[in-house]
C-alpha cells in the first residue's frame, strides 16, 4: 500500500510493486486490506526518520496494528542563498508535506504573513498546518496541486507546489 501515485511510480521504477493507494486522502482513510491479507496483524508505514518518531497511528481495538518505520533522512535541498525566488513571493502554496512547510519557514522570512492560502491533503500535512497556527479559513484541503489550483486560482494568485524534500515546482 502506498501514499500516492507519485510514490507508487517511484517504487515501481525500483522494481517494487504496490497493491493500492489512498492517493492524498490521508491516513484516516481505511485501506481495508482484509481482502488481500485476511490474517494481517500489523502493517508498517515506511517514512522519514523524524516522522517515524512522531507519527503514531491510532487504531480501534481488533484492527491491525499500524506502526511507523523511519528509513531515510530528509536533507535540505536549498540554502538561504539558493532558495527559489518563487517561494518568497507566492501567495498560494500547496504543501506536499509538513516537512516541506517547516523547511519553507526556514528559507523564506515572512512566509506565514504573506501566504494567503495554504493547500494540503487531509492527513498529517493538514494537522501540521493547524498545529503551526494557520487558521482553518486559510487552509484549502485538496487531493493534489492540480485540484488546489482549480479551486483557488484567481487574478494575481501566484501558486506554488512544495513537494517532499523541499523541491519547488511553479505552475
């Protein structure tokens, strides 16, 4: 099971097959793996080391136990000097992860006050934005960057997608 189609494609290129995806729906979406793994007692979410420490997935009694396993470290892609100028001017940003948001705060002074609309999926990234104090009325939940743009694009909006590991793509 994989978080989304981007991860699915990356794993397939490495020769790993995934059975399904809840693409951008968040971890509260029940994957209902009983049809393909009826005896499943636990499953493990593979993630980055910092998330492995802090993301505990609560499950109801009788459900398969869900654990996290940090297997890689996030590394900053940018320095203050090499930060994309788009990050310093965007008014609408779709966050691919809470880690990308934290990295952007480090790189772009005044980001919190300047960004009018923050987009994200309904899972951990949404929780991270709320925990950072972003008011609900400034957060748009969307399954992906394309849907976010369709919902918020207007005159003067500069949209930016911040994906995992801090890479920026301007559309």
